[in-house]
């Protein structure tokens, strides 16, 4: 069964450094999402992406964040200057249609020191 | 803003008992509702998706109901097994949005 994959599984970085989290969506899916989950808290929506542009973003997704599909297959989340409060599990999700099931990847655990 | 609440936050049941997990949401204008399973430190596994026009969905031992007008969904797991131990998350897709709004989860332990 096709799966969403994410790399790396764990990223440790120093405050102020840039990080790029990578996702490989399920091949025929058109809608892509990033969510995050701070330890002990709810899963929170960050951004949705369709047709090579952001279709929706939350108030969390400020100028420090960006997304792109650099090669038509990978879907990346970049955090330009990480803060301690960016430490969380980041999940990529994809879906075939806008109201269909969202399939989540295993997540990248980001630790900012 | 859509708020999703899950009760109880945690529960333990002996193996073989049926599980009943509750989810409530504040705005009934939704496209669909999705139930996920999350194991510790792991990703989210989709269990069931109920569209707003549906009343329930079933998959094996799992059954999820949706009462949109009252803002409630219930996940039933029949004849629980130790392997069902996990956190179960409810998420709604509000109308006019791409995002899922999540509850905090029901943490379940099934005791052998």
C-alpha cells in the first residue's frame, strides 16, 4: 500500500539555524499539507498546498516558514531561523482530493537547542 | 473557530470489552470527520472517514457514527485487544477550509 514518507525522522538543530523537512507524497495525490504537534498538545494545521501554490495557511505559518515542491515529487517545509518553540513533531499529509482522506507520514521530530 | 473536544482523555479497559470514544465539535458546518490512531512517537494512521452526509462508517471491529447537528461523533471498537492500545484522534474538516481541526485524543490502554 502506498505511503507518505518523511525525512529525516529526527533533526536536531541550534536555534537560529535553517532546517528543511522533506516529504514524498503518495504518487497520485494532488493536495499536500503540513501539520505539527508540540509534545502533549493537539495536532495543529500549518499549511496546505495545491497546484504549486499555498491554498491555505494558519497563523502559525509566518514568514519564517515556506513550502515548495522543488522537483515535482518531494514536498518540503523550510524553517528559516529556528526558535526553541519550533521543537515539535512535523507531519506531512497528502490527499487525492480536497475533501478526501488525508494520509499522514510518520513525522519528523525537530529538536531546537 | 472550530473547537474539537474528546472525552475521556484516557481510559483503561480489560481485554474483550467494547470501547466507546467520544468526540464533539462546536461548528456543525463540516465537510467530513476523520478518526486516526496514533502510537507513541509515531505518525497518524487513518481509521475511518465520515462525510457530512453520512451517519456512520464501519471497518472490521470499528464503527464510527456522526451526528452533525449535535456536533458529535462516536468511535466504537468491538471486543478490544491489547493491540488496540493507542491514542485515538478525531479531526473535522470545516466547510470552506482545507485544514483538519484535531482533538487532543483519547488515550486507550487495553489490559490483557
